C-alpha cells in the first residue's frame, strides 16, 4: 500500500496541471532571468550563483505543497486514507516522498545545467548539486507539516508559505554555506554539509510525526 500510494501521487503530479511540472518550470524561469537582472558580470554571478539556485529551489518547492493533502480533503478520500490499515505516519511519508520525487528531484537534476548560466565552476556546480540533493528533502518534509496543518482550511495555500518559509530558512543557510565553502575555499565544506544532512534527517522525522499528528487531529 505504501508504494501504491507513492505511485498514485506521482501519476497525479505528472499530469497536466500537476505540481511537479509547475515547480520545475518556475525553477527554470527564475534561474534563467537572474543573469539578465544581475547583469553581465560573470564574477558576480559566480559568487551568488549558489544562493540563486537554492532560493529558486525553495520557492519552487513551495508551489506544490498545498496539493499534498488538499485534493484528498476536498473529495473525501483523505478520510479513507485515515481509515486504511496503513499507519498514518507511513501515509505522510509516502506522500512526502512522492512530492519530493515529482518536484525536488527534477530540481536537483536541472541544477547542473542551470549552473552553467550562472558561471559556476565545475567543482562548485558539483557541490551545489550535492547540497540540493541532500537538502531538498528537508524543504519537502518541512512543507508536509504546513500542508497537513492547512489541509482543512479554505485558501490554505495562501497561508502555507507564511507558515513554512521561516522553517526553511536554516536549511537554506546551511545549503548556501556548504556551497560557498567550496567556492571561497576559506572554510571547510564538511561541517556545513553535516549540518545540512542533520537538518534533512530532523525534518524527515519531525515532518512525518507532526504531519501525522495534524491529520489525526483534523480527522478527529
């Protein structure tokens, strides 16, 4: 049932109007226009390129968060999920995993190509891609908490970014710090990377537990 739920959400996300394609298009658009806004200074672009990719990834992740539970809440299928034999934390984990596979993973795969537009050196580009691979699950599962809290609210998608974005800021800081450590070569890469891994593990556990508790309270 766990993998069936993951496959179901992936199919919904990849359909026309699904959150996965919308997040990727937003990510591509935002990163593509930044060189025009900053100007032709390649040195400046290379210095802020990692931050641009991380901010764009965070904003792209926010776009589809309201779809994680909202559709099931509106058509009543969320109640069926709550009554299913699959434990509620595993339901939350499955839906969060599907959201990351549909939204977060495409952002990671697109980052190396877009990093070329920002004049990032190959070693920095590899570091940014690695930090996005490790850090985007944290963005997703922090968003799962907000999605569960606002699932039963009308226009919850408007409130969701306000609730979730402050929680994502530490992940953003660790990701950019790890990338800049490779770029500037003045601070070690490992400490910032370890903090990013710890943030993702914490978000995974806390997001599943808090999301399940929120859905249980809403269903009760």
